[in-house]
C-alpha cells in the first residue's frame, strides 16, 4: 500500500482549513492509500491563532473571553485527534525531512498554501524538504490573481521539479502557466470529494431546521442586513455563526462551535448567506439556496468564489447592494451534482496519474 503524507494548514482554528484536511485525508484513505497528515507546527500559522491580548480592547473583556477562545481551540484539536491521522509534531525543516522518508509521496494542499500572505514565505508548503519524485500538490491555492516578481521567482524555483501539480483555481493555473512549462491540473477543493451523506455522518446536526444561516469570514453589515431582511420577508429565523459576546444583530448567535457543529448547521439550513469560500462549498454540497457576497477588501481572494460558482453554473448566486435580487433563481442541483461528480472523477484520474 502506497504511503502518502499531506502538508496543509490542519491546525488553523478555521473551519474551512480543518475540514478540507479531514476531507482530503479521508478521500485518499478511502481510495486505498496509507495516509497521514504531517503535524507541522508552522511558526507563522501557529502564532496567527494564539489567543493574545489586544491593546485597543478592554482588558477585563479579554480576560472574560479567554476561556471561551481556549474552549474553541480544544474542540478543534479534539476533532483533529479523533478524525485526522497525523504524525508526531514537527517543528523544523529537518523534522519534516526526516519524517518524509517514511512516505512514497508528499501532497501539499489544499487551502491557500501558496499564498505568501498566510505562510510568510514558508517554503515547507512548497515541499522544500523532500525528494523531487515525492512532490505532488492537490488543489493548492495562491489566493491571488496577481503576484510580485519576487513571488513568481519563488514559485518557479520550487515548483519546477514537482512530479504533479494541481491547483484549486483557474486563476492559479493561469499564473503558473506563464512561469513553468508543466501540465497543471485544476481540481476541486477536497470538501467536494466527500458526499452529502458522508458529511452528514461527520456532522453534529442541530435541533433547529429550515433557518437562514449566516457565515461571514469577513465582517459585512451589508451581508448581515440582507440576511435579516430576507428572514423577515420569508418568515424564517436567522442564525449567525459568530464568536462575539456582544450581540450586534437581531439574530440567534452560535458561538465557539466545533467543526462538527459547523457542518451540522449547513446540513439543516433552509438558506445560506455567506462571504466564505467553504461556506459556499458546504452550501453547494448540502444543496442549499445560497447567496454569496464577494469580499470587499483590497486583494481579497475572490477568484476562488468566481471560479467555483462558474464551474458549477451558479454565477447568479453572487449578490451586491445589501439585498437579494427579486429575480434570483434557486440553483438547479441536478446539473450541479453532475458537475461535482465530474470534478470527483477528474480528481481520481489526477491522483492515479500522479502516484
């Protein structure tokens, strides 16, 4: 049995990051490979999720919130320990190099593992620690539609010797096509590789049903107001996944939830409003009416939304202006499911060829 290692942002306190790790490891394991995630404690990723005091925030309030933040971290790490097979903790390139000798292949991805904004230029996610014949990527994301010359050189230097390259967005392929002369595949995010039934088995399904679910990766009053307006119009309660103790919006808050609870909330929703890529992805998997607002800050990674929705024929799910267009047409999931199945087949072919 071939042994496959995965390196990604598996310890990020981020629902999408942890759930895509779970999905890729389960998919490869179900496909007949011996799989482990390299338990790489990247200094950059680890420090970005440390609970720390903010100088511009009331210190008493921060002390009050600390136990809740730690509780959420524990929920994430419990999910990882129970559901994601992983190696011993690895801290350095030398640790990674030693561990990589135990595997036939090392896969980097998915998530924004090639976005230097997140990795601070950590080349471990470009597989600088293993042999060329081991190097494979899957649905790796650059997260940008343009990059600096310095970043171009860094990617070119490390990717030129990969045995197989797969990216998540067409924009990523277009960037790399101009840098290296290699076949580059575009493949779906790992969460799309598991069926609706498999995700339901992994979920902690809530008692509530047929509500409007809001999940914002980036705070947006216009998105929130659109959801509240839509809830009033359709007589549905609105549930918001949000850790803020102060209740800013007139909705039901779900705070400090586990990855299982996160999936369960999408499972039972009647409709979803989101500006999150993985929020969009889970809405599609569970065949929900979904309204997507693109992120508004400079250099926001919106290419991943645009590419995903165009791939499955759901471009009209994007809305602007703080309210849903009256001409909105609900997704035709029969055709969407056929496109997802095609993506899954492409992934199967990619790994068979890569390995």
